[in-house]
């Protein structure tokens, strides 16, 4: 975990675990699915930079390298073939990886203090020294990103190349992209570029073009231009992602109530003993042994 | 007069019999099953509670950290379930629900805790104990089923994972409360009860007070018959 970055939020930590040092601008990755050519240079760059194990290609009946992300494959272009409403053919491709949510469901679900952190710059990262590999983050993620690495018994996912960002570099995937459909900068800049691109697409006939930055998770650290924004599911994206209700109900309602109830029952038993006392057996309390 | 050695020898194999001045309530194998289940329950508790909330993070240090807890917890849970099954099978015969027992779901339990309940018909187990027995069996099953989902989250769809988490949590909370009262009643509120589960024997006075129907069966009826 980079030492130079201040932490905004940390899993299972009191008051959110903020370290409160050094304000940083929030960063984001920009993905334009309309200019992506599916060359997979980003996939290779990710494997190379992060020294991930070689994962053999798995035939899926399309150009896609494998069915979904793995613990050793954090960046995957998802290919999908669709029909638009006029019967026209669409060949869509979107780079899938951790979305670095402003409100990360993985972090909310994580029980290990400090195992999932969100830096002041918005990057969401797994600290393997604290991760216990329980997989709760899988249940917390609305994008199906974290993977269990059986070799290390830890969770793993895209770090947004925090080790590069920390020293002023862009993520490896962005560095490798030949079309400029990937860009990296402050969130504000990336949103501005994205909005301008959406206007351009609308003017050119893609009336439903949008910038995918879902408000349900407070926005994401990966903003994605979708040519057919009315169908995010065509790109493998949820329409309205949230921190799951199951996780909220668990952490914010059931757990505090449960703690009250358990401590309350101990107090109740003590109170009963003081006000009602024990039921002693009668006259032949033989030999007085308990 | 029965010597202590004779009592211990008899309590290895016999149950529900008078030996000298004491009554054997639980034979050795029953007690061993009970304490095995209790041990696995507490290992599961100490390894699970720090994963539940950092408030109990200190428990993790007893076992060597949160990573150790994560490894131990599911296996301790499995052993707890296996022990619970054994216990259920062994005790089921004594736990048949009788007409009056259902009232323990309601005010009868409150009257009992208020020391205002004197039921001369109470056999080896009262309605409250039977209720605890079936609730614990159901709880063990709930913890197992939801625990398997939590153990292997990648094998289940998202909705099942959330239900699993909530079920595991809710069942644990209810179980923990039940165990608090179980221990309170056995150790503090009703003196001379714990020995039934350690040495296996209880005094006649204890049996007359808490289980008069069982006392008659064990002490008076054999005498009438014999």
C-alpha cells in the first residue's frame, strides 16, 4: 500500500478510518466505448505492470479473452453483440475493471479493519496485509469485481495503478491505449471531457449517448461514455447500482440492534439476579455442594 | 450408603436412577456431547464475533488474529453443527412436547422467572427447556445453511449471499441471547444445576423443586413398584 497517500475511508474502522492528512484532487479514468477498437492493449499492459500471472485465453464464442475477470486478470474488454431498435447490428465493447466507487459497497461489507481503503484521491484499494480473504466484498460489490485468489487466500482487483498514480503517472491501461479512448486525470476534467463527447455523439445521431457515472454509488472513479446509454446492461453495466440493501440492513440495522440485544440480555440476567435472586432447593440441600 | 466412587461408576452408564442420596440426571456420554457442543460453540463465537464487528476484535487475538479466525470459524461451525445433530438425536426422546408445554411460549416463562410457577407435573425437562432445545436445533441448522453461503460466496448469486449474511447474523444474535440465559439459569439463577452436567448427579431436593414429575418417576415409583 502506498505510504504517500492519505486515507479517506477504511473498512471496519472507527469513524470511517480517515487519516485526515493531505487533501488530494479526486482522480478518474475516462473510457469512451465509442472509440474503443477492442485491441486489448490495456489488458496486456495491466498484466505486465501488475506482474499478474499468465492466464490462458478461454474461448467464449466472441473476441472476449475470457468470460469474466479473475484474481489474476483485472482488466477485461467485454464484447457484446446487440440489435438496436431499427434492427441494426451493434458490436459493443467496454473495458471492465473496478469502478472505484465514491461509496464503495466492498468497503462497506468488509469486516477486516484496513483491508479495503479509499485514498483521498478516490482510489479504492485492497491491502493484502489486512485482507482475510473472507469474500464479503463480493457480496458488497454492485459491479461483480473482487475475486478471491486461492493462491494467496486474499481478494484482488484493479488498483487503478495506485502505485503509478502516487508518483504522478497514469494507469498502465491508459498509457497503452492507442486510440485515446482511455484517459486519466482529475474527476472534474474527465467528466468535462465525457460530457463534451456525449454532446458530440448526440449531434452525430446517437441520441441516447450518456456518460455513465452512477449516482447510486456516489459516482465512480471510472467514467464511461456509452453510445447507447439507455441500455447500460448491453455493456454489462447495472442500470442503477447501489451499495446493496442487504449490506446496509446488515451493518446499519441488524448489527447495532444485535449488539444492544446481546449486551441487554447480560444486563437483564444480572438485574434478574439482583431483584429475584436464585431459586434455592429446599430443606435437604445435601452436603451444600453446588 | 453409596460411596462417591459407586455414584461416579453408575453415572457412566445409567441415567434417571437414584444412587444413595443423589439422582443421576445425565450419563457420561450425554455430558461429553454437551461439552463438545459447548466447546465448538465458543470456538465459533470467539472466531466469529471479531469478523462480525471490530468491537469484538480483541477476541481475535485470543486465537492469533483475524486471519486465523477466518480459517478456524467455518470448521468450528461444522463441528458445532455435527455435535448439535448428535445432541438432537440423543435427547429427542426426552423432549416430546406435552400439552402444557406450549404455554411456555407465552406468559408461563415470565411467571417461571418471577418464581411464581410451581408445576407439579414438570418431568425431566420443563417447557422452557424443550423450547430452548428445539430453538437451538433450528438455530444450528440456520447457522449451517447460511454459513455455507458465507463460506463460498462465489458459488451463489448475489441475492442468496445477502439473505445468507442476514440469516447468519439474525440467527447468531438470537442464539447468543439464548445462551446467555442458558448459562445464567444453569450457573447462577438455579444453584446446584451445573453439577448435573459435570458430575452428572443432582440432589433429591433439587429434583423435587425443579422437576417434581421426574422426581416421582425416579424416586417414588420404582419404590412402589419394587
